[in-house]
C-alpha cells in the first residue's frame, strides 16, 4: 500500500481559529512581494488595494494566515515564510519603522520596538533580557499558533535589525513554536545559526555587544516627533470588536423566537449568508460553531437557575421540544441537561 505524502504546506494550515487581531504589516509586505514578481495581489487574493494601505491597521489573525498560506501555495514555495520575511523593509512598518530608523543605536531601537510593538500585535509583546552576555528577544507565550505568521514575523524582525545596523548580523540561536518543516535549510541559510522548531516560545538569541551597534541615521529630534505621533496612534486606537461577538450577541437576542439560522442573522446584519460566513471565516470561525457556543453558554446560565424547568430552559433557547434541546446539550457538554444541573448544584 502506497504511503500518503503530506503536503509541504500542511504545517501552514494549522492553528486555525485563533482569535484576535494583528497589524496589516505583513499584508503590506505581501502585496509588494507579489508585485515584484509580476503578480497582481488584488486579483490573486480578491482583496482591495486598501488592505495594504496602512501597515498599522488591525486585521484578524486568521485573515493574515489565510493570505500568507494562499501565497505560499501560489508560488509553490514551502519556504515562503522565510522569503517573505527577508523582503520586509523599514517602510512596511509605517511610522514605527521610521522611528526605529531615527534611533541612535540598536539598543535604543529595540527599546522603541518594545514600547510600541503592541501596535503591530496587541496580544503578543516582544520582551528582552540579557544573561551571561547573551541578548534574548522572546515572545511568550507563543507569538501565534500559526507557524507561517510567526516565522514570517521573526524573519522580518531579523531583516529589519540587519537593515538598521547595516550589517548581516548573525544570531546565536532562533527558536519557533511551530512544527518543523521537511527541511530547515532555508531557515539556517537566512539566519546563519542553529534553528529549532516545536519550542515552548519563540525567541532570538544574539551576542550582547550587538546592542552597542550605532545606527547611521539616528536623529534624536526626529525620533521625539515620531514618538509623539505614535502616542497619538496609540491613544486613538481601539481593538475592533470581533465579528464573532457581534454574531453571538444577535444569536442570543433572536434565540427566544427559535434557534437562529444563518439566514436570519444575516438579514438582521443587512448582509448575505455568504458574506456572513466569509467574515466569520476570516476569524477562523463557522456560523454553526458560534451559534452552538452561544446557546450552550445561555443554557448553562439558565440551568443554574433551579426555578426554571428544563422545558422552560429549552423554550428560552428557541427549541420547540425539550427532547431537541436535550440532544443538542448532550452534544455540547457530553451529558444531559438534567445531569449537568445535578453535577453543578451547590451542596
């Protein structure tokens, strides 16, 4: 019997469903990457040019993963994360990139990065420590559960450092949290050091003396001005409400009139079912999963109220028959509503 050969892109398909947002920095870089290879990114990804206009704009994690994985397959490049990261330029970081360039030393640039990197990724901050003359930059917990996003980000980080210091700085070690590729040769060529995968957190280690590297364009006055502007961006930014939460609130509102269908929710949101599903997919979600998770939370809240009968709980969730509710709850929780209520009842 012939063995099944796993696609070299399978590791880029893992980590779906991660919530949250990240900046459009990699999308801005991706559009440039495609255009330099004669590929129209708007046509390839069916994304408007505006998607890459502001590198500090926040977009769903899953949308970034989907676009990068799609590009990797289009270019038939299992090493796409490395190659995309290596193409990252200062301009792709927007105002933050110019603030880094205005820093006088690499150490000052890294401090600026630490101060404002939440503008690139609100949920994952880069941290820095020095022990035994070794500088470690690390992202813990995992920078992202999506290997392609984490690897492109860290390769891009090293590329930016090399650009700032005008040197081919070689780390001592680089660690990624994702599963290892079939070959790590491209990673080792790019970094020039040991590279390991399946690590507990993503990290870069380098000699401490790298911090002393002076930058050619350091301008204290310009950095001050740019930091003021970054503070304004920081103050005006609000992390977008996930579409999942919008749908969940609507499911809860409609539930009393019957278990809400995708058509009913889409109509209330003045959109189509197709667009509803696509927007949820951008966040790594399916409508049925969001609906069921919402109904389960509602059911547990109602079951905790022992003055409500099981029939009344079922009715509040939109089930015309208690038996239908029981089947659904058993699928969600693994036990019947009655058993769940007994298990959680206070002594």
